[in-house]
C-alpha cells in the first residue's frame, strides 16, 4: 500500500513539475500577472530571467520527486 503523502506528491508533483519545467516562461508570467494585481498599470509585466530559470529548476525537481513517488507507489 502506498503512503498517502507519496500518492499526493505523485499526483501533484509529477504533472505540475513537468509543466513548470517544460514551459517556465508561461508559468512565471502567470504568477507575475497575479502578483501585479492591485498595482498601478505601467505596461505589461515581464518575468525576470532568474525567475524563469528558478521556475524551471524547481519544476524539474518536483517532477523528479513526483516520478520517484509514483514509482514507489507502483512497486
């Protein structure tokens, strides 16, 4: 039987981590737009390069952890 926390990590970490690793600019842009709510409009919001890189690295780490949890649950 798979522990519930492993199952939770596999169900959320694998798809969301894969999305963040595959499309880091789109994910970071979406979070920047949400963060900009309530500010005075001064043009379009663009994410910084370091934030896009960080999103890619963290997304890849979550995808690996999710895949490991999924393999643990299957075996």
